[in-house]
């Protein structure tokens, strides 16, 4: 076709959902379930309206304790060691991801908090391993292998273990660089124990510190949304989009096209808001602790927690394969309102093929 009608191609819409209402036991379980099943979090942002001074002490203390680790010269077969599985996978929540996850152009490896080792690899490598997997939804040249590290047959005397070990001894899985964090089930155990273990396995381990930036935005005209009504289906989109622009310090002059939609919306004025941006590698457990601390602050008219996952991670919400045929969106936002109300907003790339 010499002159294709490209303007007739339909764009693939993102998967966007939201839920709001009273933060009762049922909704609490729903929110914590969403947080707990979004394993790979790269950027965390807080919006604290009418917050005078610096970051609240309880939140600041949490952010100070958000270090993670980098592993170099690492062989993936170490994940099969019995002492690692018993000591860290079964007695806490271990989360790991390739250091520079470029799942769009190369192989990518990850371990989820529920103990799944995920290999997102090219077709040629997949066919040489002899392990079962699935074709990638968004890339016909890639396959996804999921290995349950808690599987009862993953023991030295089992044929399944020998088959998996033989596969992970492939040269492609050696000398890797990963980032990881570990949240022990027993609070008396230091999370750095996992780093000490990998160091004993002749791996290079480095501590990485979360990067935190703070700035203040003034004269916000936020789209108003009542989370208890649930009738305004456009309200959550408008509010989250507006907050995203203010976090990026976009020019919100009335003459700007970006801001034109606010003219016909019901808005509420916020004199000032503290914007806190954190970049690192955050476990789902850490995000849940941060959310609970944010709820205790209870600012007017709301306080917001925005979380962005890695753009090219192999998995997104609920261990679903993350595709990026149109973009790498992989994020959610939670707003806490006084009076025990909330708004949960999820956004992820569509799994549908573009063409």
C-alpha cells in the first residue's frame, strides 16, 4: 500500500480503573491488594496540601529507611539455593529486578514478593532451555518463564530441580546486575541480612540510597471530586491529571491549552502544596507502610500518594505481563480524604495488540 490511511488506525487505550468511597474494611482490603500486587515501583510522589514546613516526621523517617541494594556479578542459579529460599523467600518478601530493565530490547529477570522467578527472554534462548513458558503477549519474539521458588519439587533430589538448575546455568544468566529489597516477616531481623547472604556467595553488593526532591507549588485550582458520591466518572481522571501536571511544575497559566479544561470544571483552591518526589526501588510492603502513614496525617482537602512502576518491567498489576505497544504506563494513585474516604486510580498499558 503506497498511501495507507494512517489517520484511520485506532489507538489502543490504556487500562484505566478507579474506585472510591468510604475506607471501610472491604475497601481497605481492595486497596492493600492493589498495592501488594504491584511489585516493581520506581518513583513515589507525595502531594501534601496546606502542609507548612518540611516533610512530616513520620513520613521523613520512612523515606530515610528506603535504601535498596544493587547486585553485580550475580548468577541467577543462586536463587535456587535452599538456604536462600528458606531464609528469605519463605520468611519475608524478597523483590528483585534487572538493574536496567529494558524488556523491550533485551532479556529481563525479576523475582516477585510472592516468590516467583520471572524470565522474560528471547525466543532463541527460550527454546534452548527446556523449560515451560508462554509466548509474550506484546512481543512475538519473546517468551515468559515463571518459576515458583516455593514449589515443593524445587529440591536437590527432584528431577524438576535438576532441570531448572541446568537451565539457569546457561551463560545468559551469569554475571547479571539486579536491584533488590527484602522485607523480613520478623521485624527483629535486619533487612540487610539478604545483602550479607549474597556477599557470602561472592557477589558484589552495593547499598543504593533513594533520591528525594522536594518543592512547593502555590495557588492550585484542583478539580473537585466527591469520593463518596461515585457519580462523577470524569472527576478522578481530571484530578489525577491536574496533580500530575503540578508535580511536574507545568506552566498553568490560563492561556495555556494544557489548563483549558479547568475553566468549565468545579474546582477548589489550595493555597500551597508540598511536592515530594522519591526515586529508587520500592517494595509493595514499603508503599503500604507509606500509605498508612499518609492516612494518619489527614490533610485538607486530601493528601495524595502517586506511584510509578518501571516502564519496561516484565510484569505489572497482579503478575500480569506488562506490555508497551503504545507506552510503558504502569502506575497508580491513592488519595485520602478527611472523613475516612479515598480514591484509588490505576493506569497501565493495554495488553491488546496495536495492529
